[in-house]
C-alpha cells in the first residue's frame, strides 16, 4: 500500500506544471553566427535559452554559403549574435531574405579593432582579454531580451568570466616558456593578430585577414625568404584552411610543421577543440611544443 502511495506521489509530481523557464517553447531562441560565438552564448545562456549555430565545427565563416535551413533558424530567433568587423559578409542578405525580426547583437562592440591596411581584422576572439568583452556583450543582450532570467545569466557569465581569467593567465605563463627569439611562426591566414598583440608571438601568414584572398607567388616567395633569413622555427596548419600551401612552404624551407592551430572555428567533439577554452589550450600547447626548445 505504501508503495502505491509513493507511485501516486511520483505521478502527481511529474505531472505538475513546469515552471515557465523549464518549458522549451518559452526559452529565449538565440542564433549564433559561428561555433566560437555559439560556445560563448551557451555558457552564458545555459539551460535558459535554446541556441543554434549557423556555421558549425570546422566551418569557414569567411566564405559561408547559407542553406535554406539557416533562413528558418533566423526567422524563428529572438536574438542573433554576430562577430561583426566584416566577418559575416553573407549575413545581411540572409537576414533580409528570412524576414527575421531578431535583434542583432554585435559581440565585438567596444573592442578597438586592429586594422590591416584598410580592412578591420575580425579575429578578436583569439585574445582571451577580448573574449571577455564578447561574453559581457552577450550577457547584457540576454538580460535585456529576457529580464526574468537575468540572475541566471549574470551568474553564468561571472562563472565563465572567471574561467577566462584563469585561461588568460595560463596563456601568459605558457608563452613565457618560449625564448623571445623563437616567438615567431607562420600560419595560413591572418587570424592571430589579436593573439599576437595580447601575448607577444609574431604571426606571418601568406593569406590576409580573410580566407577569401589567395596568396600570390610573390607573397609566398617573400615568406620563404623570411623563414630562411629570420630562422623562423615552425609553420602551422589550420583547421579551416587547405593544408597544401603550408606543407609546400615547409618542404621548401625545412621549417617544421608545428601542428594545427584552430583559428576561426571549434572542432567537433572528437577534434581536440570542441569548446573555446579547449581551443585556446590546444593552440598554446601546439605553439609551446614547437617553439619552447
Ligand atoms: Zn579568419
């Protein structure tokens, strides 16, 4: 008899109305333009939002071609979180064609952009210090869109920002192990300007700040000369770019391939960088193991 009563209680409890924030259809619907911003949004929004990403793991956000499913995602969204600084050139047309009324949140607001010639360098997430600004902007946007869950968003953001502070210290102490004369590498495209500015490693890349460009024979020849005269110890592949160019530069100069850097995208679950924190850790480990001795 007592067991029946317990079963009855269990049934009543499970059938009781869910609180508003537990019902998925009431969750704030947020779309992130690419995987790294998606990870920031997920960390701040937690279980109070439902989140989808347009450009997924190992995708190239510079040259993305939206699918019809992307228009549907945006049409249903309340918030659309983007990087800005010219990264998502394909987005305005997609937003227009979707008829979306989503508020657009530019996660880099307040970051002083680096410039390469005329173009703004969009890769500010590569500095953990700037990643903090992304997270603060995302927190403020979620709070404004869903004040009922403000407390949860603020608490999640504070927890995540503390992790980013620890990560920033980790990067600095890892770089400190590399002799200053060896803090120089070749990567595929100019994705590490903010990392270079924050942490003092020089990156030289045959492609500019967008993967849309192509390296000229003259650019490649210049880099090959530079590797030889400056004795640059290592070249790096990138998860989003064709590896042939860097392999060719390595073969011609004898500079070793120091591994793969994650530039503009997370990996999938098995790829070594499924979150932003793991991405940064992967990159500093690749850099220090190629350069520290
Ligand atoms: Zn890029």
